[in-house]
């Protein structure tokens, strides 16, 4: 069963409260998404650690319920 974009955004915001999250359904199938996550908590943190924080927020759903996520992380300007 595909995962809704709103559910993905909510899970990320729950784990990273100050996050600005933009989710795009890349294929229209609810299975392939792009996410842009901007958070002050990423400042000074390596890109790998930023991505790990987002994946941790998804609670192990990557590769299962959530098939593919193209992820971009950033700090606010």
C-alpha cells in the first residue's frame, strides 16, 4: 500500500519540529517521492547525518511502504 505525501511530511515534522517540508509525488503512484527538508537543526551537520535524521523520522518505512525517496536537505538562508 502506497504512503501518502501528507503522512511522510507529518512524520518528518514530528521528528524535526522546525522542518519545512516539501513533498512531490514524482510518478503519480504514491510510491516515488521527492522531499526537500529545510531545518536549522541541520546547521553544522554533515549531509549524511542530515539524511540519516530524515530516514530515522520515517521509522524504517524506506524500501518497504515507501519505495523511493529522492531527498534534499538544507539549512535556512
